[in-house]
C-alpha cells in the first residue's frame, strides 16, 4: 500500500488461532498493516513584525493587541463588540482580547503621538493565519483603531505591507468626553464599564468634539481632535 | 431590499454572451457611520461619457434633488435617458448606521462605469458618492470606500426644514425626528464653494432646544469614509 502515507508495514508473528488453511507449523508469518505515527516534523516558525505608528496629535494609543487566528473575525464594523474588545476600547486593557486567537502578542506600554512600536509574533506552521489588531485612542470614551482578520497568506518571507487605519467607535459608551468617563492622561476618568449605553455596534468614529468645538461637558480640547487615519500599521513577515 | 434585475437585457445577452461585454454584478453598500442615515441609494452603471456628479463642477438639478431631499427620481430620469442600468433604492428606504443593502444587475454592453449616490442625513445637501468607477472585467470582489460630498447648492444652516430643491433646511424623516434638536438659530453655513466638494462636516451643538444647530454634535458628525461599496463581478 505505498500510496497510503503515514503508515508503515510491520511484520508480526501471529498466534496459531489465525488461519486454518495454512501450513503445519505452530507459528505463521502474516503481513498486517498497522498504523505507526510518521516522524513528527520539526515545527516551522512563521514570524511577523508589526509596527504601529501613532498618527494623531494628542491621542495616546494603548498597547496594541496583536492576535493571529485561523477563522472568522474578532471584531467587525456593524457587529456587536465582544466584552474583550470593549475592554480595549474603553480602557486600553488587552489581556482578555489576547486570549482569543491561536497566538498573540501585546504591546509594551502606550504609543505616544508621533511614536511607533514594533511587536513580534510567531505562529508555527501556519502561513495563512488572519491578523487582527486593536488599540484604544486613550483620550476618548470608546475609540479604537486596528485591523480585522487580514489574510497573512499574502506575505512571503521578507514581504511587508503597510496600511493606514481609521478610528472606530465601539458603540459601547456614549461619547460624552467627560472627565469621569475618559480614562486617558488628559482626564484620568473611569475605564471599563460593563454598562452599554450607546449604539451597541461598531461603526466608524464621528470624531471627538472637544470643549473648544462646542461640547460643554467635554474635558477634551482641540489638542485631542483627530481625523482619519489615526494609526499606520506595517506588517513584515520575517521567517 | 429588492434587487432590480434587468431581465430583458439578461435574456438578450444570454444569447450573445460570447461577444458581449456585459457583466453580471452585485453592488452592496454599507453605511459605515456612527449616526448618519442614507436616503434611497442609486447605483447606476453607465457609459463612460455619462456622469452623475463631478467634483469642482456645479451640481445638476437632478443631483441637487437627491442631495437636498433624498429623491432619486431625477437621477432615475438621467439614468434612463442614458440607457444606463440601475439598482434603485436597494434598502427600501433609509439605510441606518452600519447597515448594508445590495442589488444585482446585468450590465448592458457599453455601460462600463459605476456611480453611486445617496443623501446623508442629517445634512442640508450632503451626499455620499462614487463617481465613474470603472467596473473590473475580471471576476472577483472589489471594495471601494466613499467620502461625503457637499452638493454646493444649499447653505448648511443645520436647521430642520425642507427637502425640496432650493428650499432651506434639512428634511427630517421619522427615524431622525427624535434625535435632532429644535430651535437652533442657524449655522452660518453658506457655501464658499458652490461646486460639488468634499463636505466640511456637520458642526452641530449640544443643545436639543437652542444653540446654533439642530444637529447633535456627538452623534451626527462624521469622518470620512462614510460608505463602503463592495462590487462582485461574476
């Protein structure tokens, strides 16, 4: 049976109860097929470097969550966000989101405006994983940016791809911009709150208004306004 | 969400498909915004020399009718006169934030360009638009992101008012009625640029009873892009 992979022929000594028509010896030779595990191949590392650059004027980007998964989406525009995404969008906390995929890597501290951070992530043997990224704009109620289920099979070793990403609204918290509800350094308000009091679905973000531009309850200033895009993402497959 | 099939064209083209350049396509429009509604969508596949709007040129009266009041009657007349193929009002009315609507059509030979328009609400004469996007000939799925434009035909006073062409104010259909304020004094929003241009956005205010604008500044502003068009070519 040479066509069957991962099987090896084995010669066994069968006991007399086997075949009555065979010779006069108490032991007979029969060839049987038994399943023997093929040699386990050495896992091949497939590694990526993801560089996130903060394009905004006055919005810190929370430590980006980088997740590789094999199917579906971890967030999508028009969908109800998971609590894991809500924790990123309202507070910048990615621990729960980082458990969602096959492998993941979190950023090391926030990215201040104009700066960037490179995060490495390695998956074994899989070259067609999907890449999802999420990070909060800190001086907002529930704004995040990122990438959803980008197909990594497009990258050979050494290839890079760069994109600019817009601001999304998680839809889980009204955009009051108040000092009590915005957790970033501009205000120091509350982070995650399980109550959802906004649209309930992910959309593009309408932008922060700020007190300077007519929202009297806002603790934000013109310093915190942004336009799209808000982050740049560069993905390089390194091995 | 009833797609308009150009059945007669499809039947004819089925007999002559070998030498035809007709394409069987689906056009899906998604409203990407947090709080804007789209009025009935017109997706028109037309010849290269036809245009529903051009940035930097004055809006046609048919475009004005769509951008100020959401009526695609004029656009339909233009499309018919140009022997265009059209998906008309695939959402069956307003397309709410993040919702999708799609329709199918079989393009007529020579109709190679896709244009898509719908008014964005609340606005005086804002619309999302795709202008003469060349349909790919290779089968596949293609994505285009659309910006919001200002038709340049009406001052952006951001007050409740009329959807009739040339009349001030914004039309306020039922889903938007409870979301908008009243009693605004009016934004000084006359157009410096009277041609079709990228919309500067709503300014809004945070009062439901007075202030300058009847638009809510935390809900009805937007940043581009505002719409995603996904075209499937078979």
